[in-house]
C-alpha cells in the first residue's frame, strides 16, 4: 500500500535484501468513544492497523472493563500474520470476551516461512476464526457483532486500514445504527 511503500523507501539501500524487524506501536491520541462505557467494541482493521486494535483489546482485557466483548476483524497480506506475538498473547489468555477473525493471508499458517501455507487457521483448537475471503464489514457487523448486543447496548467501532475498508466500515455503521447506538472512530495513516 502507499503508506507501507513510503515507509520502505526510508530504509537504507540493501536493507530489503535481508529480513528486518519493524515494530509499529499505536494507537496514539484518543478514541472518539470511551471504551469503559461500551458493551461491545468491534475493530475492523487492515495491515498495520492491527496496532490500534491490539491496544484497545489489551486495555479492555487488562483492566477488566466489565463484560465488554471485543471483536478483532483483521485482513492482512502476509502468511503467518496471525502469529503476531501480541495477538497470540491475547489469544492465549483464553478470555471469552475476545473474538478474533482473520481474513486473507492472515488466516494462512505455514511452518515454512518461504513456502506455501499449510493450513487455514483451525477454528476449533485456538479460538480464532479464519477466512481466505475478503472481509465484508457490513455482513460481519450485521451477522456477527450486532446479534451479541442488546437494543440498549453501546457499541464502539474502530477502523484503521486502507481507505476502501474504512469507507465500507463507516457505511456498515450507518446501516447498523438503526438497531443500536454505535460510536464510530476512524483512524488512518497519513504521510
């Protein structure tokens, strides 16, 4: 994507020939909704947008923010992206309030980092749902998230990623706002 390519252009020549480690931290600033007052938070993210979603989920689970459910819907292009250490740490807590759904190559796992994926993440053993399909925010909000909310529930929706993803999440929230109170926060990486 544009942001990732601009970041890569900052690297000295020859760095891309070997594997390097990059840590991206976020989110910074504030959300447009108070997580502690939400009954449910749904994060729709693409690529490095996962940083903000992990910060939100970590906060909710670490500080035991009531019975707030946290959904993470993450699309990524990298095989084994689902093995991200902080994501695995959250999943390993086996907290029933956390629901993780991986899309695209993020749902593929391979023991051979250079080879083809050996399997789509196992839905039964690790509590993570995976799909090789493209993420459909409207369908996920209507069929996965909103059925978990009561009519009086406050639902926080966070999105960060490609423009098209964020636009579709915003439209899904506009459609879903008819049945429950939705607080929407959009965060983008601008260069």
